[in-house]
């Protein structure tokens, strides 16, 4: 099989296409079934439906950021194996993106209006992480996914008890994120310094608090 060498213009167009698909279109997925198919339907009072929708909007925005992070890291990763890991993880994260968006529609809600802004910021952070070296890039993946697992645990506690469809999505996402973190660690991820981990949590907090409402 012949490996194509992309020019900088090719890379730019590819990443623009991925950004448009992530923010406004239908990105490629693995084809896994939506976890809500096995969950009982939920009839939620208006107040609980609004709360569930806001939580799922936050999770959808988080998946937009995950897409951007992985795409930025894949762009600057030096080792082919690391780049391929990023690209595989991107497709699995697309599943999460599609599931969350479908659930938002079921809850009569919409994605965050701030998604383009957060996508741009996350892509830049991912590209910088990739440029720092593959061990640091993998370390960034591991730390990001570990923080996402913590975030999902908190959201599972806050979801209305009757919202089993949303719960099924978050539980499947949690499994995938934990596996991504373990894969990155096994591949030689470096442990990020404490100030970097704290900064990541701070940025994540800003994203979650704003997209809950906007």
C-alpha cells in the first residue's frame, strides 16, 4: 500500500473539512449503535428535561473539544503510530458527538452556540501538545481523558433519575474515555506537571459553566 504525503495545503483543507463536519455536519463514525436503543424511554417533567438538556449540551461541547484536540495533535504528532492512535480515537469520539447531538434533539434542545470558539481553542492546544513531543502529547491525552471520566461521573449523579437514555450514553462514553486514557498510558505517556493539570481543569470549568447556559 502506498502512503500519500500530504502537502501543507492538503493538511489545511483536510482539517478545515473535519472542523466543518464536527461543528455543522455529520462526521464519520464507527457505526456503533446508539446506547439509547437499549434504554427505556423517558418522560421527564419540563424542569428535569431542561436540566438534562443542559447537561447533555455540556457533554456535546466536550466532544467537540475532544475532536479538536485529537485533530490538532494528529496534525503535529511526529511518530506515525501516535498519529494513527489520535485518528482512531477521533472516530470513536465522533460516536459520542453523534449520540449527544441526537439526545439533544430528543430533549428539544440544541448544541452550544460557543462550540466554534471552543473548537478553535482546543485545536490550538492540541497542536501545541503534539509539537511538544509524542510522550507529552500522549500524556495530554491521558490527563484529558481522566478528567473527562471524572466529569462524566459528576454528570451521572446530576442527571434526573428517570433519564435512562442520557445515562446510557454517558456510561458508554465513560467506558471509551477510560480506555483511551489507559491506551495512552500504555503507549508511553508522560505524566503532566501539576500546574498544567490544574490549568486544564480550570479551562474545562470555564467551558462547562458557559455551555450549560449558552
